[in-house]
C-alpha cells in the first residue's frame, strides 16, 4: 500500500514538473515573439519622417559581361517616385542614361540598354530587364534608409545563432521569406536577404558605412547581389534629406524631349543646378 502511494506521488511529481516546464517554455516563447514583433515594428517605422531625398551616388558592377563605374544624380520621393541621370558628359552623348519612375510608369534608357523601356512600376517584366530582381519601390526604400519589408509579415528570431538574425515570413502555404542579419556591434542592419515561395534567393542587400543626416540614419554603401554572385554597389557621395524639390522631375512627359537633346552638357547642367542650388 505504501509502495502504491509512492508510485502515485512520483507520477504526480513528474506530471507537475512537465506542466511547469511547458508553462515556462510558453512564457519564454511569448516573450521572444513580442521581442521580434517590437523589432519588426521599429524597422518598419525607421526613417518614416524622411519623405524625400536627393544626392549623388557612385554605381559600380561586378560579375556582369560589361563593367559600369559611373556617378549618378538622383531625386527621390517616397514611396514610388525616383529620377536618376548619369553625371558624365560622355554618357550624355547620343543616348543619355535617364530613369524616371512614378506611381504609374517606369521609363529607362541609356547606353546600358539596347532601347528605351517603359513599364508599370510593379510589372514583373522589370525583372527581365534587371538581373537583380529588385522592384523600384524596394530600391527607393533603401535610398531612404528604410528596409523593403512587405506588409503583413510575421517575425521571429533565429535560435542558437551567434548573430542576431530576424526571419520574416508572409503567406500560408507558399511563404515568402526575408532574413535580416544585424551588425554584431550595433543594432544596425548588416544584410537583408529575400527569398521567393520556392525558397530561392531573389536578392541580397548588404549595408555599411552608416551616417546620420539630419537625424536620419542612412547606409552610405549598399551592395545588391543575386544568387549568381552578380552585384551592383551603390556608394553615396552626397545626400540631402527632405529638401524642397523644384519643378516636376518625376513627370514622364518630359522624357521624350530630353532624349532628343544631344548636347554634351545639357543633360547634366540642370541636375547640378537642381542639386546644389535648391
């Protein structure tokens, strides 16, 4: 009889211990989920007050058949508008590189492309032209120091990792994933990887050289790459935050007129005036 009571007490002790362990694990997981959600919220709202920016970047490529190493002036207004033009008198002869993007249209031409391209800014055909499948609004987000994160994502931290890694997932069955790696010595984002529904890498962005411009934290160097190790490096040389934008630089109606202009310096003179004196 005594042995029976001992066995019952042992079983009860084991059951209670298991329940306490499950409760502890449940609280711990809940705390981790709350921490991940808070981190995601901070990333989403980062630089939300930065509405427009303009500046000069140095763009270079690696892993492609032709190498590009050019200075480009840009003006951007979140979330969809961007204008970029080559700052080179030689590139401006004949076929100047010019990109204009707004809510309804993306137009791009230049000696990098065999012919002018016109697309809707969210068209999947853009990925056929650009080997790194980054949509215009995603690139604009990066120029504004903001991560291209989809709405409606769920966040969790990777367990048992020497680095702080945040995983974002979207979808029920065919899930799209994003992997965010933080710098080990700060809370700055080191890299962002975006995967499609088949878990194949779409693109990777590496961020470095963070600088504070008018209270906004901006990565002055960004490397965009694909799974074939082709990359485009963007190094910001000059940057202005929330400065007034004169005229209407995002209207595509002026596109054809500028293409007809063959002057060596005509394409860049307006840019220099717009960037430095407005």
